[in-house]
C-alpha cells in the first residue's frame, strides 16, 4: 500500500503527464486537420479566458458552472483559477460544502495547511460528522501541523464513521504511526 506522500506525488505526476499528452494531442490534431491546400482567413473569435469564464458565471450567479470551471482547472493543475472559482462559489453560496471540500483538497495538495484547515473546520462546524472533512483535517493536523494527538482523534472518528475503504486503511496506518509520536 502506497503512503499518502507517495500517492500525492504520483497524482501530481499523472496530472502533468495527462496535461502534456492532451496538449500535444490537441496541437498535433489541429495541425493535421487544419492544414489546408489554400490559406484560410481567421474568422474564429479568440477563446475566452478562464478569468472571463469565472466572471461571467459569477455575474449569472451560476454555482454549477463555477464548480465545473473549478473542477476543470483543478484537473489541469491550474490551482490559481480553481481556487478563484471555488471562492466565488462561496461568495454566492457560503454553505456550499462541495466548494469548501474542493478548497480543502486543493490547499492540502499545495501544502497550504492553514487555509485547508480553515475550510475543513468550516465544514465540520456545520456537520461535525462529515467524513471527508474529518479525514482531511486529520491529515492536515498530522502532516501540516504535526499535531499528532488531534490528527489521531480526527482519523479515529473518521474510521468509526466510514468503517471501510482505502482511505480507512490509510487512516488506520497513520493512526498507528502518529499514536507512537504522541
């Protein structure tokens, strides 16, 4: 079983490989399909920037579009725009747990532990038994804050609620490791 640190590195590597592969594929296919015998006039409008997409969705108060933009940006490892989209969701719908949880994951993956912890605690304030928020808060406390006692408490509660799954097994391993450090 891979440790969380190794999984984190693998996930980042996979995102980069996919991003590069998609980019090369798109460029290659556009060259092949648009190579005309005669020159063609450019008539297509320039593609809208991500900032403009976020602004338009926010102006329409379209939470679903903002979540979608955030997810797409996060998948492309564009953390700045992903965070901006999720933060805009929270301006429109402060109780949106999906946006908060996405920010927790985003900030955690980027080692912004204080910001991740703030979002996890906001979720747990509304729903103290939110499994993912407990899991991430445990990881943040353990990896980021070195608060092993708090991490063990959160992860034990997560394991009791979730009962099974890969994250439960990882949490059990971390509980053993961090309990020894207390």
